[in-house]
C-alpha cells in the first residue's frame, strides 16, 4: 500500500552562502514504510557529497553553495510505487 498524499511537503528555504539548509518532508503512509530520497532539478540527489545528509524525511546541507540553489522534490518509494512531493525552492543568497 502507498497512499497518495504527503503528510508534510517540503517548503521553500532561503539561506546565505555557507549557512546550513534543511528541508523536511513526511512521505505518504505506506506498507512497507516508504524509503525517502530527494531530487534536485529532476535529478536524484547525490548523498556521497559529505555536505549532504538525508535522515528520515530531512535533507540537510551543512554548508550551502550557490550551485545548491534549485528545485527540490522529496520522493517516497516502496514496492507499490513512487510518490513525489510538491516542489520546494532552495534560494542561496
């Protein structure tokens, strides 16, 4: 089972260069519980970058750079399928 509606969509974030940025989402309820990943501008986010942490529904960028700016989507996935959140914009000043 994978419901349609996100319990919490990520919201727009505005930070200055060098500041941490946090986006949060809570995926739809599902069985099994959906795993969470993030996309930036339509591309899966690379969490091999040591500045980026994905824990639970939280996306944390410890030290934002200008090129982190963009449109982020939270994706909840289980064996039934995939649901994408609304788009949240990260603005880096």
